[in-house]
C-alpha cells in the first residue's frame, strides 16, 4: 500500500520545504526547446515502486480526503495560471490523453543550501490516475530513460503535496478553497 509522502521517513520537513522556490516554466520556453530538438524526459514519482509514495489531499495523513485532482487543478490555476504544456491547453485534441489531463512544468530552486539536494531541478505536477502526480525532469537531446535521485523525488512529491493540499483564497464570496 502506498505511503503518504508526509509520513515517509526520508521526506523533508515543512521547514526545509520553505527553502524551495517553485517557478512555472513558460510555454514559450517549452516550445523553443522542443523546436530546438530537445526532449523532456521524466521520472514519474508515482510510478516508482522503490518509493511507493502518494500525495493525498487530506488535512493530515490517514484522514479522509477533502479534495481531488480537480481541487488541485483549481489551486494550481489560482497560483500559477493555466497549465504550461501546449498539449494540455483548452481546445487541443485530447484523444491521446489516458491518465493525464493537465500538466505543469516547474523549475525548483533552493534559496539556501540543503544537504543532498541540487541548487535547481525541473518537476511536473499533474493528475495521475485521479491523484496528484509528480515527475522529475531533464531536457535532453536524445530522450532516453531517466531515474531521479530519491531525495529529489521525495522532496518534489512533498512540495507538490503541500502546494496542492493547502487552500487558496477565492475572490468569489471571499472563501478559501
């Protein structure tokens, strides 16, 4: 049974996550890199049997869910705008979508030194089989297989869980959603 990323023994605590800056990659950069022949390779953390972690939308680990991937998308849109991948824009052909209907690409940067983490990396947040999904990415000239460092993978999953699980302020009726 998958482990809530918040209870995994190697997941950083919230204090360490505060040292990370999450910046969306603009669609223009994605298009430019693709036109230059680069391929974004991705290690989907949700698929990794060695980690077996998930990012549930619950107030505390083990509690019933208070949200779903639609709630996560709403919060991501409020914080960062619409999904940045061109193929996930409204009005595009969606016939090849099987388990992902939205996907964001982010650059994660460290504000302070954190042991065992790089200064910067790329990650995706998306829906994954009706759950919040996370991937660690690299741009490459040739594609190929890629397996991210487990510390980076767990940190990214925890960061995504925190960003999508925390309510955001709504203009409508001044409520938190």
